[in-house]
C-alpha cells in the first residue's frame, strides 16, 4: 500500500475532474455526470493514493469499475495520469472514438468491461483470488460499486463467497449515494438496509465514512485490520458539487444545457475550492 497521498492535491484534482466532465457533457450531451461526481473522490484515492503501479517493486494492483456508468470518473483520472490522451476523451461516445459510456476491456487502463450491473464484484473477486492463490503474487484488487447494483443477486452471491475464498487482497468501495436510475434506493427496495451488518454477516471487514472526504476514505482503507475482504461504505451525494444535480434522479442520464453548464462551472469554484 502506498503512503504518499496528498489531501490538498486531491481536492484540487477533483475540482478539475468535475470541470472536465462538464466540458465533455457539452460535447456529447450523453453521459452519467451525476453518478461520476458521487464517486470521484473515492476513485481518485484509489489511483493516486492506494494503487501500486508496475514500477513499484511489488505486483501491480488492479482496479475494476463495477459501477460502469460512473466510468467518466475513471476516464478523467486516466487522462490526468497520461494513460489516456485528451483526444480520447474529446471523442467520447463518438463513432471515431474508443471510449463508450461504459468501460471496455482493451482500452488502456481498463481492466474489465462493465456496465451491466452485478458483474464487477465477481470479476474483482476472481482477479483477487488469481493474484493470491494462482500467481502467488501480492497484488491487490480494488473495485467501486453502486448501491443500486447491490440489488443484483449475483453481487451478493459473490460477496458471500469472498471470505470463504480468502481474498483479503480485495478492497471494495461502495458509492452509497442512495439513488438509482429511477429513484431512491430506500424506496425502491426497503429491505436493502442495513447494508453494513449484512456484509459483516458474510465475514467482511467494513468501515463507513463520508465518501467525499478523501482523507477519511484513504485512512479507512490503509488502517484496515486485514485477513478478510474489505468493504468501505462511502456515503455520497449524487451530483456532488453542482446544486441542481444533487440528489436528483433526473440527472442519472441528463447532461446540463448551456445555461446550466455555466452555472455548474461557477458553483464548482465555490464548492470545491
């Protein structure tokens, strides 16, 4: 695990990421901006604070964006890291481009094709098992999933098996924004809660923090006890950083119009500075 995370730099990066996502939304009018905004801090912590790369002296870590519709959070970070080119994001969702509205394996930096919810957790657990028990490496696997995705039975089947398989090199971060495509998760599936107690019953180690507090996210992961798969429940706000997007189900799919775009940029300076 790395120990070079800079919270001030993370705040600055995340404001830049939000501006870049908004910029792209004006080019294509077809991306899940609000869902990307809710998980940005957590994905930034993974890439810039936790994951070890090929040159670290250890087996490199792997990231699976199980919440595939939040991939713009991953794309802008990969652009900032130089893995993707600016042209790649400028051609997002265009016929001549290679980036679609969900991650596609084979694109630089993308380890798994996701977006059909319920697949990412199984992929991450399989990768973690292979690292630990097949390749005998110390590589870790990180995954970000959505709370709406927890309504998929396959996700729970995989989480039930994770501790039995001994994949304590798996770190999952739940983007718990309380929303899904057509409304509030608590109203859609009232028996969904409590989440944390269910995970602990499956022998997961858990923690719960403000998912927009990058320092809290980082410290929760690095201070985990180990010996079990780990789930961080990050309580977040869908559309975080833009007032008219926050908590709004309509913004699951919609992009801002030109006037809303100007307002969003003005708010980001105030909210994220």
